[in-house]
């Protein structure tokens, strides 16, 4: 298979698709002002080709912050695209679409991946999709777009999760997740007074969550919003740690980008040697896939901001390009199989 990446920093869709011949699957990553017109124009240019899209930044060796990026697969891919609707209320109502699409392309664990772009309620969406994928052990990579909109096959959906099932006809696929944080000290917190709907942590060990975080890290209310780049929370999930980013201060509480429930046990994380971690990920991929056709990744917005702050973003993209054709989305939350994570990188590699 082949992966195509085209872009325009000014949002010129015709320039972004220049050189794109016979795609078998297309991802559109656009800006808020032009998203709807780009969705319609793309369907006109490539009628009937399975496609999904969202509002967000894209990249290969450079980042497209406010234009348009196109990622497309061809030469040895079979794909289908669709959408789950009403994701804030009842995404399971549309689960038969996923089941039919799995059957339509003959999806299997070794050669098929599900890629999704979500408008919100990610954890519930992933649980829903996974109920269909898990029977065939199909892996998933995706993320949250901006603006509460996604697209599938030339149509725009609010409160939806666009997804595609992509089958590599010439080899394997495998998903990866990269975590650049580790546990800080021996802090352990029991969350309480949570608001699940708004992802709010009211108290930690019975004390106001905001004050607990401030006292440990010696930051101001305003400083919390950038300190989370260095010190997010973590929730231990088996042998893995789910990162929980802080979104904003809400009175004496903390609003996060991921749901926290009463009685959840949280730890405090700190930034590790991110450059070494990236190199280890690259080595792992090269070990598993000596020959690679494509790598599609989703990097968290907070990782992007952190890497820019450290003057590392361009180096990061250069290092990842050593894998071959690497492109992706800057997301507001990352999806890895059935998990919704923050401040991470998830990716799928095609043999």
C-alpha cells in the first residue's frame, strides 16, 4: 500500500490533493472556517471513495496549523467509512453499522485497523465500537477533533464519531501507544465529589483538588493550566497508565479532559526523557516491521504544545519520518484500542 500526504497552509484543497491519483481511502483534516466546504468539495473530487474528516491540525514533516491536510491510502487497501450518530446520548443505537462494515471488508485482527474521529464522549464511543471489534480482535487508533463536527463520505455530522475500517491487502497492521510520563513520588489520591458529565474532580483525599495540586507543585491557579504539560494525573489500568490532563480550574475543583469517577485511585505523573522515549518507539516499530508502507499517528494537542515549547516539534517529525511515510492528526484526545487517553501519541503501522 501507499500513503499520500498533501497539504496547504492557506486551506487550498486543490493544492492539497495535487498528485493524489486513485485513493481507496481519504482522511480530511481541515480548519473550522473551511471544514464544511472542504467536505463537500472533496466528495465532488473523489465521489464514492470512503472518507472521514475532522477539524484539526495535521502533519508529516511539517505541521499544518490552520490550513488543510489530506492523508490517503491506495494500492493495496480495502476500506469502508461510516459514522455513529448521537454519540453523547446513544451511540450503541448505530453499532450494527460497524458490524456490517466488518463483514463487508472481511476484517481480521492481523490486517485490519479501525480509525476514528470523534466529536466527544470518547470513552462511551470507544466502549461501543469495541463491542463490535473485540470479537475479531481488531485494533483501533483515533482521536477527538475540534468544533463538535466530523464528516463521513461527504456528509457532516454533529455529535458523531466518524470511523473507517482499513484492511491492508499486502501485510500486517499494528497499533502503538507512547507515554512520555512516569509516576512522581508516591502520591496516591482517592477522587471524590466528581462530576462525571463535566469531567470534574472536586476532591482528592478529601481535600479540594485544586489546592492539593497547587500545594504539591507550588503553582498559581493560572499556572495549573501549563503545569499539566509537565505533571498530569494518571490512572493505573492494569499494567498501563492512562494520562489525565487538566483542562481548567473550576472553583476549587479541576476540570479534566478525561472522565474521573468517585473512588478512582489517581497518581501524579511527571515528564520523563521524552526524546529517549520517542527513539525507543521508533526502534520498537522498526523491530516489529522491518518494511513499512505507512504510519498514521495521532499526537495530543498538549504534546504538540510541549514539544513546541521545548523547540523539539520539528526534530520529532524529522525523527518519525525515518520510519518512512509518516503523517497524522493533532487531536484533543487519543484513542488506543478501547482506551481514551490524554497527552499521548497513538499510531498504526502498515506493513
